[in-house]
C-alpha cells in the first residue's frame, strides 16, 4: 500500500519552522511541479495531437522562481528586523537583571542599558533625577528665551550695519541733549552767582536782602539742581544705550555668521 509522500514542511521538524513556512511552501510547489512534468509527457503520448505544454511548463518554472525570490527577500527583511531589535535591562534593588522589550517606570527609576539583539550594551541611560530634570528644563527655557531675543533683534534691525547706523543716530541725539543741558546749567550757575553777589552786597551794607532777590536765588538753585539731574540722567541713558546697541550688534554679527540657522524654528519647551 503506497503512502502519500510527506511535504518538505512536514519533514523539516523545528521549533521555529514557522519562520520558514513561505520557503517550505515554495519548495513543496517545486516538488509538485517535478511530478507534473511526467504527467504532461504521458498526456502527450496518449494524445499526440494535443498542443505542446512547453509554455505551461515554462510558466510554472517562472512562477516558482518569482515565489522563491519573494520568500528570500521576505526572510532577509525579517532577519534585518531581528538584528535591529532592542532590549532594555535594569537591575532591581536586589541586583537581579530585568530585561524587557519596552521601557517601564522601573527602568526609569533604576536606570537601564539599551541592548541589541545579541544583548550587547549600546548605551546606558542614567536613573531619572528630578533635580537634573529641573536643571535641564531651566537650561532649555533659557535657550528658548535667548532664541526669542535673537529673533526679535534680527527683526528689529535686520542687519548689524543698520544697527550701527541707528546707534550712531541715537547717541548723536543724546550727545546734543547733554550739551544743551550742560549749557543750561552753566547759564543757571552764572545767574545764581550774580544773584548771590547782589545778596552779599546788601548784607555788607547792613541792609536786608530783598524778598524778590531771595526768591530768585531759591528759583536759581532749584532750576540748577533740576538741570544737573537731567544732564546726569542723559549721560546714564547714553551709556546704557551704547551698551545695548553694542550687545545687539554683536548678536547680529553672530547671527550673520551662522547664516540660515538664525532663522531656524524655535525649540519647544518640554512640559
């Protein structure tokens, strides 16, 4: 009694044979095709006038070849995917290694190693630290604020040459105001000194200083103090303006050297 021959899949007994199921199916088809060829020859002998089945045979071989190529390509893709598999290992409080295919809260708490498919260490991730996270968050926020300030400076002045021209105009205007304020103070000082001389003359003669002269002296002192205060404020403003412009000009020159990176999208802060 004849028994049906086992297929390649049935004869290949492995625990991981499922990975090669497409290849086994193709081999089975090839075996079946090799059995079809004698049948075709016998059919040809029985019916000599029947058309040739050479074309059918060539088509069958072509289909088998395409299926083998597809299976081999699929197997290569699976192998590449397996080689890129990542594992994550951490050691618990007892020092026992724990490996999984994803990162859990325990991984973050203890720190973990990133392993490849052969369990070689690719890199180590330190344990999560609240203080370090806060520090990194502050640094990221500072970086964002700096980028925003740089963008604002670039949009305001466009280029360092325009910023320098604007600086020179504003400093020249402030210099003019300071000069006029100093001239006003000099005039108020002369007027007050003249009034002081007149008041002293009255006192030397033993006469009281007239009320109008005393009021004028008070007014001179008040106006002179105000003028000197204005001049001091203008000088302080000039120093601050020059410093700010020099800082902005340095920023613009740095952005001009960086080129297109100066207009890159702003980073987003982590929540």
